[in-house]
C-alpha cells in the first residue's frame, strides 16, 4: 500500500517523453516503446557497426541495438541514462542488449565484459559509469564476468558531441591505458558503450588493448548514430 501511495504522489516518469508511467510500465511508456527503433544488427555479419570499425581496430564482431538520431526517442533515452541518475534504466537497457547477444549466438565465445571507462572525475560527478551499468545488465542474462579496473581513462577529454570526426579521434587518442594486462591476456573481450558515433572512443580503447598479449576484441553498444 505504501508503494501505491508513493507512486501516486511521486509517479515514475517515462525516460523518453516525461509522462507519468502507469502500472505495468517500467522506465519507458507503452507509447514510446515502439519508437525505440531497433537496428536488428546483432545476428548480422558485416553489419554497419562492424563496417564502421573494421580496419580501424582489430575487431572480431560488433553490434548496436538501437538507432540513434538527433531528436528521436533513442536520443532521449540515452540522455536520461546519463543525466537524470538513470542507474536502473542503464541496467534494464543492458539486460535487453544482453538478451539480443544471447539469442543471436554470435557472441557466445566472449570471455569478459569491459565497459568503456570514464575518467575518475566525470565518474565521480555523475556518480556512476553508464557503460558499467549496461555491463551489469548484460551479465544478468548473458553471464560473463565483468572487468572494470584493467582498462582506465587516464586523461579527461572534453565532450565529443560537438567535434568533427577527425577532432574526436585526436581528442581521445592516448586517453586510455591498460593498467592490469594480465587480467585481460588471451581473452575475448566485449567492449561495451552507450553510443557509437564516429567510433573514436572505441578506437582509443582498442588501441590501448591491442598491446595486451593474445587479446580479441568485440564491441556491443546500446545505440548507433546516423542509422
Ligand atoms: Zn513515453
């Protein structure tokens, strides 16, 4: 009863449209849910996420679950994950991404989940790393261990969103470092992030990881821009 009283006074809001959620809805309302456009890339070899990254990083496989466009509901969802204390939302979206990975069978040989790290300063200000929470959601349904300490972001880089692709790559090159290579050596890693735009951030991570002995790299992102 206490829960229903609280719900009436402080209703949970849809992460995409801000309307109050009704019973049975979680995070996203039933009106917005169909507008979260799926890319359907996960079971697909040579999909656009792979094509964007192949040749730039030593990549095994890649996928992006949702299509991100300026002003669409996916953009609002990703924004809510970052800026409104959306911890539960991140974990839930991670679960959905994990279900796609599981169903496709294409990612079965992944050994370890590795979130794209935030610089400690940004992580402290936000209170969490959205990519790490995505990994925690993935691991609930696609059971793999998670490593949050071996790959670190040692340089604070300014927001990428207003930069041109060439500037983005320069901005993050050398920003990542592998601190504990022995924890990653010989493993097939799944690098996880919330948005794939130019690929500069993932390229920065992969360049740092490429020095680790016998490592294989795949990528899973929640959303991909321009699809
Ligand atoms: Zn909504």
